[in-house]
C-alpha cells in the first residue's frame, strides 16, 4: 500500500483504493512543490518575480519554475458579486 509522509503527517491508501496510487503520489509531489515555493524567502519579497499587473486593486507576480509558471495574486479591494442561479 502506498504511504506518504508530509512533515510528520502520514497518510496511507486503503487496499481497495490502490487504483488511485498515481494521483496520490502526484498530489504529494504538488504539495511539496507548493510548500517549497511558499517557504522560499523570495516568495514574500517577490525578489526575482516578474510584475504582470500592478494597479490600485491588484498586483500579480509571476515566476518560472521547471514545472511551469507560478502566479501570486494580491488584492486590495474586494467587490461584491451577485450570482443568479437558474
């Protein structure tokens, strides 16, 4: 049975869910990638990140990693959105 350990939290697939092994392990890899980005000192300062949009409401940065581009969004104003469900 596949088992993963992320920062001391252990999770194991049950035998009847073994068909999800690939997705389980890909999820772990994605979590590790995200954690490494968030813990990078340059993430908070956005040093070496490209500014894509910068206006009075939002600022968007991007940075290329080996697996693709990552975008970071910061919003200053929130807008109320009304959604009508039909």
